[in-house]
């Protein structure tokens, strides 16, 4: 029975991998066709086709039928920009498919190992953890990338301000920044410059930048540039003052993070000590907790302790998470 179960699982897993490979190949082919069309428009100077206008103006519409169906939901649009903000080459439909595959794997592991005492609860928990694991990884990479962008952003504003003060246009300053700035600022402003170069309006390109990099500082920058285009003024001086404000805010944020470090460390220690104690007891005295796990009331106590640890850690992190 176990051998048959393993064989069926391997066959299903192989079919899923083949389907993913075929889907990725199809998406890569369509993307290459889109790039060739855009390059042909640039080289020949011919008016852009309807498909090219959709590529620049409405990123919600995709040639892939699955993506076209998923684009009706807010999830697809939000995670498309989150993937770009994380610097990951991929699509929301692939991320969703990967989550489903890992959910099946997690459910099977939970059913076989029942690591949360109850087999049904372990199966559900394994499926939930497996499904959300790719999204958690992408969100972690996105947060790290946003933190790097936030640290580099004041220097980027100073660079644009110096370029404008030297007599260059804003587009030239963005082009120079996309060539000279470190990652991830270089990639984001290169996307911004390429959108402007391919015919997108400044407002649309800046709004896409905000969707990819949803930081308060970037919103200030976008509002400043758009307001200056409508009302006029010295853009270089405005950007220099904005970079100073962002530096002061970043310094205050660092001070708050240093003051709240004790609370974060306390949350980690309080959560980790019971887990380490259980691991140590399982090694030193395996029967000490085994009798408790075999008793129905003991299982309920263990389950309550696990849920209490998770909820306690979430509450402690919420307390020390101070927004600046």
C-alpha cells in the first residue's frame, strides 16, 4: 500500500513538472515575440500596433489565457508588481501553481508524519504552510530589496538634482541614474526610463514605479515631480530638500529600530526557549513527552501550547513594530 502510494505520488508530481515546463516554455516564446514587436517598432519608426499599446499601457491584459483569467482578480495585479518589486523573474500564475504543488507535498508530509499530534490538523497545516511558502519567500526578498532601495534613494535624488541643476532634462537624469546607480535603484529607474522611452506618459511610468516600490519616500518623489510639472518651480532644489527630509526620516527610523531591538529579541527568545526545551527533552528522555502525546487530553494541551506560542509571537512582533 505504501509503495503504491509513493508510485502514484511520483507519477502525479512528474506530470505537474512537465506541465510547468511546457507552460514556462510557452510564456517565454510569447514574451520573445512581444519584445521583437517592440524592437521592430523602434527600428522602423512605424506606429505601434494594438498589442504594443497594451504592453505599455495596460499591464493587466496578457496574451496567456490563464493570465487573462487571473487578471480579473486583485491577487494577480498585486502580486505581479510584488514579483517585480522583489526582483524575481516570474509570473503570478507560476507562483500560484508552485504554491499548489507545495501544498500537496505539505499535506502528504503532514498526513504521514502528523507532526502536530492530530493527523487531520497536521495535514491541513502542512497544506497551508506549503501553499503560502513561495509567497512568504517572495515577500521576504521583496522586503529586503525595498530596504536596500530605501537606503539608496536619498543618493539617487541627489544625483537627479545635480543632473537637473547642470542643465539636463529630467529624462536625461533618469537615464544617467539608470546607468550609474547601484542595485536595486538602477533596475527600477531603468524600467522607469524604458517606459518613458517606449511612449508611456510620465505619470503612468511614475505610478508603475510606486506600485513596484510602495515606499512613502517614493510616493513623495512622484508627487513632487508631478506637482512641479503642473505648477513649475526649481526641481533641483525641491529634490535636494526632499532627500534631506528622507535622510532625517531614515535616521529617526534607525533610532526607533534600535530602541525596539530589546522587544524583538525578547520575542524570539521567549518563542525559542520552549521549542529548544522540547527538543532537548525528546533527546534526553524520549518517554517523558511520549506518554503525554498518547493521552487525548495531553494532545489537546500540546496543541494549545503550539497555538499559544504562535499567537504570542505574532502579538509581541505587532507590539514592537513601530511605524515611522
